[in-house]
């Protein structure tokens, strides 16, 4: 596990013919992350688990280290989806499978 991992996610890279990347992404790649609850973007280092690269159209599990976490504190939850992009081009969709940085985890409503 990397030292600055905030969460683990399954990433699905968009196929080239659907507007995704033309080349494979290497572990350590840092696209922007976009969550539905905000217009704000942050960078997110993707460190792939079990492989060094992923091709357009493939899925991979990755540890994600966010560039800025303050705005996201208490707002993320397992199962939440997000987009990752290069500029305005969405190159894939991610789904959070585990939250490592507990300050980011959305608190459950008490009953």
C-alpha cells in the first residue's frame, strides 16, 4: 500500500473509440477526479494493484491518493462512483471499494 492512499477503487477506462485514451495509462498516472456532489476537481494519483499499466477499455483496481482532501472530508462512501478525466475529456469511471483515509468517509446517520 502506498503511504498517501486515500481510498481503493475499481477503475474502468473508456475505450478509445468511445473517447478514451489512445495509449495505456501507467501506474502512478494522475488524472483529475470529479464527484457528483461538487463541481470542484482534484488530482488523484492512481497506483494500480497487480499491474503496471492498463489499456483503454480495461478495468483495474487502484489505490488513489488525492491531491487535496480538505473539500472532500466526510463526503465519500464505499460504492460511490466518480469520473476521472484529462482536462474536459472523461477517460473513465471509478467506484470506491474501500476508504483508507477515514476523515473522508461520510458519517452514517444515527437512528
